[in-house]
């Protein structure tokens, strides 16, 4: 039987068909989303959500210029017809394909995939694999919307979302956190069959929700959620605008907000933030701890600057530690995100019943120092979280007994008074980082040579693939 990995490889291989059409990797995944939606609706018997005459068979029955012209009309039509989810996925849709033969090649290739195996292994897994492939391709620039799966899975396993809880991601990206939370709950509730009908409806339609700013990424999130059976509201909008204040209060918030300053400069337009700032992560942090219900818990990926920025940054951290129990900070290693060198952390906190004095102290786990340099030759896996997860314990509120491992260990406790004396600076490290500074810390020469050879081989394979495509009778010049 064909595996999901095989199908993802075949789908990704089709991106070469569009390269001469000037289409980027991210545009390619968006283009594939339109086509896969139509084909998957046919395969799963859900074409009733599409208007008659604008379905896969209508597109596949045409050829050449007629097919490309019909495809353009279809995309516009589905943006205002069909189910609400269809209209959201195809909102403002357009195609970047200019050469008719290229569209025909895509349609025929998708038709010829092993759809029996794809459904058996899970269409959601297939699509997630495609998104991960896109994120790992440096040229696509999509890594900013994709949090590494081992990190997501570890976070979800520690926060432990439960059936009946509302789970929010205010920076949804392609929906990875929401889908992982749904899978975690499903695995522990017999695929939801031991829930009542009303509880099942809640899980499907209301439990998971969020917001995404970028429209193309938003449509990928909608497609991803749909293939995983999630019908909750993933809205297109800016969480840092008044629209973000309309998101319902959450029991759990899991998110990896975008890095940098607010697009276009200036401050967020939220009028409910006590501390205005152009730093998007600090603004998102305010949204998150204000959006938790009393007793609600959050796990948030944040860059280092959130831990040490002075002035308004210190005020926001103090407010967070007042309103919430900021019980754990995980210092993540570098190289795990697709933007190399980005230094990040995960903040775990629980909203208090009152708004004062909720943080008595913080446990910091240093997973950055004395760690290998992660990349293609040293992949970052779930196994790397085992020691941290063991130290964190089983209590999602961070109240399991923990051991302070001292100056030579990775897990240490710091009192609230200690942090206050540091000016609310949470950028705490005590282990020497073996990934930095001296020449003796560099990889061995044979490792560097192997990396260079891997890159050369990849470049040669790409050139050979391009050369074969130029000779292919299936492609015509634009």
C-alpha cells in the first residue's frame, strides 16, 4: 500500500511543473489546496457542499485553454457559492498558473494518486505532511507559519487539553496546535464515542478556534482543520486589533505568535491593553493572559527579547506574574525553527482566581546549552523532550513535585523575589552554552564536509530535475 509519505513526495514533486510558470513554493501549496479540496470532496462523498457544475469532474473533463479559463471562473465562483467553509477557503482565490498544459498535468497527476491509500492513512495526515514539506523548504518562507511538530506534541501532552474545554490559538498559522489538541483529546476519549451527542457537537464545532492574519495561510488552516474534522471558527483577522477582543475566553491557549514588530509600524489598535507596545510578542502575551478564564492554562512560544526587554516589557512581565502563575519556562535550543538562529522559549502559565501575587517562583529548564546543533543531519525529535517532560510532571498546572538540579543541572527554581531583584528579567541561564564562542565548539571537520556534500548533492539533483523537465514533452513554453 502507498504510504502518506509517498503521496506527499509525489505531490511535492509536482511543484517542479510550475517552476517555469514563476510560481513560488507557498503559492504552489495554495494552488494545490484548491485542487485537493475539489478532489478530496469527490473522494469523500462531500461534494454537496460545492455548487453543481463547479466540481472536480467538471474541471477534469476539460483540457488546455478551456480548462484554465474554467479554473479561473471556478475559483471566483466558489468564493461566493457553496458552504461557508468552501467560501472561506476560496475567498479572493486566484491562480498563478499561466500555461494551460501545466494545469492539465497537475489535474491528471492528482487524479492518478492512490486515493484509497490516502484515505486509509488519513487525508489530514497527508495535508499536514504537505505543509511540513513546505515549511522545511527554506526558499518557501513558510517556516514562520509552521511550528515543529515534536514541539507542538510535547506542549500539548503537558498542558493536557480536555473534552469540554475551549482551546484557542490567536496566531493560528496552519492550525497545528488546534489539530494536535483535538488528536490528544480524541485519543483519550475513544475517538469521542464515549461523549454524549451534544458533547461531540461541541468538540467538533466550538472547542477549537482562533485567528490568522494572512489570508493564504488562513485558507491552509481551514483546509487542515476540515480534513481533521474540526469545524470551529478560525477567523481571518488581526488579533491585535479590536477584532481580537471578540475571541471568546479560553480554558486553554496554545500558540506561537509571529516575531517582529507590528506590520507597518505603530501600536496595536486594541484599546483593552494596559501596556501599549509595538512589540508584537508582548502585545500577544497581553492578549493571551487576559483571554484565559480563571484557572485556564497556556503554553506560548516566545523569543528571548520577551524575557528581558526593559520598560514596558518589564511591566507586562510583572502583570503576567501577578495575574497568572508563570510556573515554567523552557529555553528551547536553536536550529529547531526554519529561521536558523532564532532563540525561543515556551512560557507555561495558569490564570489565577485573583489578579495579584499568583507567581511565587518559576522553574526554568535549559534545553539550549550543551545541546547539539539541530538541522538536517541532527533532526529535532520528540525524544529530546523526554527529560523535560519527566521533570515537568503530570500536573498540567505545573504543581507536580520537582527537583532543583542546581548549577550543573538543567532544571532550576527561582523565587519571585529573585526575579523582582533582577528588574523582572526572566532571561536566566546558568549552563555554559557549548554551541557558542570558541573554535573547539565547532562541528568536527568530517561533519562539516558531510554537510557540504549533502548540499551539493541536493543542488545537483535539483539541476538534473530541472533539466529533465525542460526536455519534457508535457511542458510547453509560456
